[in-house]
C-alpha cells in the first residue's frame, strides 16, 4: 500500500485497546504515523464519564513536541477513610505527581502562552497519583506514536488533597514517601524529569495543532512523576506523602 492510499483506522485500534484482556504485542497492532492519528485513537478509546472533568497527562515526544495522553478513569479522593480504588494486575506501576485543575481555558492560539498566563489559568494545585498499565506488552518501549495512542500508558488517576500554590515552583526537593501496605516503595526527594512541574504543560499549551476543546476550564492536568514509575507488586493500600504534610491513599484490588 502506498502512502497515498494508506488508511489508518483510529476506531479499530481504539477498539482493540478497549477489548484487550491481556497486553498486546506492538507487532500485532497498526501503527499511527502522526500525532494527530495517535490522538484520534485516544478520543475513540476514551468514552466520556458522566460528571467527570476531562483529564490529560502532558509530556514531550522524542522530538520535543508537546503531547498529552487522556486520563481515564479519574477518581477524586475525598478522605483517607475512602481512598480511590483501581484494579490491580501484574506489571502495574504508579507515579506520584502534581496535578492541576484549570479555572480558565487555554485554547490553542497562534502566539502561544507565557508561563505567567498558564499559572493564571490554574485554579487549584493538587497531589495526584497516576496509574500506569499499558495495553501494549512493550509499554513505553513500544513505538512512541503507538504508545501515545495508548494514552501514554494511562489506566487511571487519583486527584488528592489541594496543595499550596507555591508548589508550582517549589515541588523540587520536597520530602516524598510512597508505600504499599507499609512497605516503602520510594523514600527521598521529589524530582520532576524536567525539574519543573509546569514545563510540559506550558509546552502543550503552546502546541497550536491540539484540539480546540483541550485545556478547558475545569480540566485536570497532571505533569510528570516526582519519583519515577514504581512497581506495585500486589494488591493493597498505597500511601503517598509529600512534604511530611499532604497524604493521598489509593487502594488496588
């Protein structure tokens, strides 16, 4: 098939992801060739949740382009006594992150957004936990656009307690602990891969090719791990504690 006649069926790949009971080898899946094709798969794969805001994890492609994977499902954690609950299976991982809820929209625009304009659009800052459970056997080692179509491996997100706004620029170096049923998974200092929890959000906000309805008021955005991806070896209660003050529990079963 020549490039001129190639047809990529985003709905078909989305259905394969949705129906998969086990992880699928990348070689068995059709490959998107553009970011637009990969995000079309996400849109077809991620059915809207009644009463739940849209959510995105922002990142950068190997070429340095701002991209996003949809978060689904999203759970709002009300208290330690009622932690968010997600399905566990072997190979599942988690990331402790800083999440934002937008108070005003950042639609694509030709001249982009400054850091100050992005900060002004953020209504609240939260502690969050992203659940990683790719539908692809190779996970993040799969071809990047296929992994992007798979929502960058996202399998859920827990939005936890609100944090002070100074963590927009002050999350680096804060004490961070992650444990599973009391067993430490991570103990150290919070560190974002870009050393800046806003960097990837600003990058995606300034991608004029993204959909018009992304980064709308009320959307939840998470921006990269503060501890790397941590394996969750068994079902149980995960506890994330940041700065010795803010706690977020998540239960896996």
